[in-house]
C-alpha cells in the first residue's frame, strides 16, 4: 500500500513539475531556436537570457513585480497583525457581547458582501486607483481567524496566569506569550495570506486603472491570457537592435517570473509546519 501511495505521489509531483521545467527551458532558449521547442523538451535548445533581459527591461513587468512584492508584503503583515490581535481578544478574553461577535463573524463567513456594494464603499472612501485598496482588502479572513483562535486556545491558562502575576498586560501577553507559542499557526496563515495577495488580480483590474500600479498578475493576464503583444513588445525593436523576439518564450518567461517568488517562499515557511504551536512552551 505504501509503495502505491509513493508511486502515486511521485506521478502527481511529475505532473506538476514537468510543465514548469518545460516553461523554464523555453524561456531560457535563444529566441532563434525557441520555435523548435515543444511541450516535452526539458532542456534549452541553446541557452540564452535574452528573454529575461527583454522582460525585466519592460516597465510593466519590472514595475508589476515591485508592485506585487510591496502589496504582498504590506498586505500580509497587516493581515497577520489584525488576525492575531482579533484572535487573541476573542479566544482568550471574556467580554460583553462576545457571542454576538462570533455569530456576526459566522454570518460574514457564510454571506460575503457583493461586488457592487464593495465597489461603492471603496469609491466613497476614495481608495480607487490606490495600493491601499489591495492591501486593505480582506484585512481579516474569518476562516483564518477561526484557525488562529484555535491555536491561541491551545495555550495553557497557567502561562497566562503566570504572566499576569508578573504584571503583564494584554499587549505584553499577546506579544511575548501568545505569538511566540503560535509560530506554526502564524507561519501557516502568513503563507495563505501571502499567496492570496500575490495571486490577486481580479480586484486589481477593477480598482486600478493606472498601469504603473498594476501588480504582476494583471500584466501576466494581459500578456499571456489576452495575448496583448503590445504590452510587452512595444518599442523593443529599437532597444534590442531588431533582434527576433519569440512570443512563446516571452509568455513562458513571464509565467516563470510570476511563480518564482512563491517557490522561494515555500521552503522558508514549510519548516514551521512540523513544529507544534506549544513546542517548548510547557514543561511537565
């Protein structure tokens, strides 16, 4: 049975990995030979970084990459701050109307507001065509909030009582007790929030009209899905001396640029998954 599971997982890994390797190979192939590449080639015909030179000198690609990094970093930090603070207040404190707050959160989880009321609110707040609208969107994901509440509920009461005896207030308990003992949960939610912000493009298309503020995913959609050649190729004949630019290689390179940051992020976060939230917290 274990052999069957291992073989199945290996085949699933290949099904995911091989297309990415093929895209990387196409993007690293000299444009003059890129048309010879097919879906089964896993090695460049003739190695060249020309495709990435073209892409990274494009203001939309380079600017979109920087915009996505900024939006993802700022949005994820804000998400984690708001989510952990709300989780601490709800999970480890009793206050008047707590049951009503939890009920309200469940209603929000089940019935999300429509796009039109959301747009009218964003417009009324003056957030149209600003980075803030993308950073503030879903400041707290209710489902992730409940996950974080569960982590905080697992922290023993003895630790909180000891902190209170030492004179710690809510802010100190939150920062020096709850957060260090919930690293696994914070890392997990950080990854979820980060991937969400990095891949978000729908609201970017709705709220952001200035191309200079487009995140990378909007540029990727414009070029790869809609096949808007002018988005990338406009004016490059002059910059690169008329060198032939392969459209498929540019598409592959754009996709690789869009997914590499996430591939680099995963190994740094995964090490926390195996660690318990209470590791080293309580000694028996």
